[in-house]
């Protein structure tokens, strides 16, 4: 007797692969370090900023380029940290700006919720295509699942709601890594740059106290160089840490706002499905 093979369940449409978004730190950070060293050596260390035209002498009065150069070998590291924060902050601005899509997210959420109240799922999907942001991507995925579940006669209503909720969560999980990429680097530099600056400060104070401890008349040039090195490193490190902290807080707040909008409209989709199906 020939057994009838069971009808396979319809395969779930594969989600489109997301393009890797953002700069690759493995390649970017060494390039920024090379730029920082070049700027330190050939711009800040140019002889025109120093007495006698040599960077071995004291910097000219009021010439801050020369003062920064006298900060010592820790300055290129701190300058690299600053460039990393600057470059990745600009990159996050662009990425999160694209994730917002076109138009106001609040207006988009209101439109989709209104269409769902009228049971206009097709119109809501078209609105997602026009929005072209992370919220639109998640909502469109959920709405496509909504249509699929509406015509499914095998699952119970509770099972459909669970499947719809899972679809929203999975779509959100796919979007968030794109938004959060490289934020860890900015957060790390908010504290690491301060520690690097502290190292530069200690080295500068060691040089200053060594000059004070010389026999006879203290070497005032070496003393001023040591103090300058300590203060320059402190200033650059604190400034970099402050910028990194502000940028990290700003980006996380933007991502939290996007996540809140996704959760809000995802809940509306589930409530609409429960009410109309």
C-alpha cells in the first residue's frame, strides 16, 4: 500500500540579508593612529612653533601647537582616542539618521495605528515602504506575518498571537545590532582616555620633579616641560572623555526612542489582530 507523504508546511520566507552597517574598527583605528602620529610629528612638532626653529626648544609664547607637542609621547594616543570618538560619532549620526527613515517617526506610528484600526493592513505595509527606516522594517515584517497568520486555519488564535509577538521580537533583534554597532568603542574610550591621560600626567610630573631634584639650580626648562606635559595630557584626556560620554548618552537615548516606538506599534499590531481575527 502506497503511503501518502505528508504535505510539507509552507516555508517561511527568508528574511532579506542585512548589509553590514558601519565602519570596521579593525581597519579604521590603525589608520586614525597613523594620522594622529603624523599630525603630532609634522604639524604640532613643526619647528615654526618653537624658539630657534627647533622642537627641542621651548614653544613660542602663545603657540598652543608647540605646547601640545611638549605633552610628550602620550599625546598621539590621546589624539587617536579623540579621532576615534569623532569618527565613530559621525558614523553613528549617519546610521541612526538612516534608521529613522523619511519623515517623522511619531507621525508614521500614528498613521500605521490608524490604518490598523481600519483594518487596512495593505495600506500600512505601503506606509512602511515609504518610511524606509528601522521602525518601518520591523513593522513591515510584523504586518507580513499578520497577513500570513490571518489566512492560517491550523493554528489557534492564542498560537497566532504568540507567533506574531515572536516575529516582532525577532525583527527587532535583527535591527538593534545595526544601531548599536561601535557604541561600545565610544563607551570604552569615555573611561580609557581618562586613564591614558592620567598616565601622561604622571610621566610629566616625574619629569618635573626630576628637574627640581637636580643638584644646585633646578633646570627651569625641564621643569616647565614636565608640568606642561602633565597638564596637556590631562586636558586632552578629560576633553575626549567628556565628548565620548555625551555622544554615548545621546546615541543610546536615540536608540531607546526607536525601540520604544517599535514596542508601541508592535503592541498595536497584536491588539488589532486579537480584535479583528
